[in-house]
C-alpha cells in the first residue's frame, strides 16, 4: 500500500460507492492536507459537484515557515522516517506527534516526495499535470495564516496544475474568526463550529444550488 494508492484507489472507490448509493444527490467532498491531494488527483472526483481543500499544500520542505520548524520537518521526513520504518515496520506517528501511525510503504513514499523540488509534481509516476487538469469542479481552497506548512507558497505549488478548476481561494487569520490559533489542524476542532464551519457549509450549499441536477434527482 502506498499513499498514491490511497489517493487514487481508496478515494475513487468510496466516491463511486456514494454515487451508486445516493444517485439523486449531489456529491460533495472536504479534504484536509493529503485529502485535498486525493480530490485533486483522483479520477473519482469527476462525480463530485464541488469540493473543499483545507490546508492542502505541496510538502516541499523549503517552503516550511520558520527555521526551527523547517529543520524539524526535514529531520522527521528525511532521517526519522526511514530509521523508524526500518526499526518498527511502520511509522509510529503518534509517538512523535506526526498524527496517526502510518504503513511503512506509505511513509517512505511520502518521505521520498519531500526530497523532490516540486513534491509529487516531480514524480513521473504520478502524472500530476494530466490528472489535475481533468478537475473542472468549483473548489474552495482554505489556508490559515498561522499554518507553517500549508502557507501560500506551498499552496501555490499544489494549485498550479489545477488549470481548469474554478478555484475560490481564501486565507483566514485566527483573529478574523475570533480565535487564538488555527494552524494546520485547528479547522476541525469544535472551536470552529460556529465561527468557521458555516462559511464552508454555505459555500457548498451555494454550489449545489448552481449545479445541474444529477440523473434521478427529485429535489
């Protein structure tokens, strides 16, 4: 199993399942970080009505903000990842604050992408430019001012191949929502329920209202 297979195979399978299970309803997707990569790259996204990319960016180490954070990310991705995967047979992400534990082959592919100047855009096997050019969806792209990873430079790299998508890009500062911090993960915390989530819900509903009805739709 690789991250590339998660992006294409798993995402496409669940999207096609949803399309078959709910044939009369618009399909919407919200992807965080690599979840946004899946929306942009997966062939299953052709069935979507609209989608939201939250803190999705190209994982290029040089774009990470702050020298200390840039060094930390470099050490985790280039040094710790290969060593820990060899020692444990998987990536113990929870133990080092990386999030969830990951399969060894997923982590090693992710690590390799960070060594490329353009992240997976420079991986010939990913065929990024052709795949992302297929995307003609309305996309809401959210970034946050205090996110050191998904900063504007890193997001620019990821969005470059989305030449046919209708991108509505928004960059939010925590103070705009009356919050002390958002960062890379903060959007999904309950503190955003009344202050940030409604913006996304309203945007998605507006896209549904504008979109042509899918076959079998009653309302």
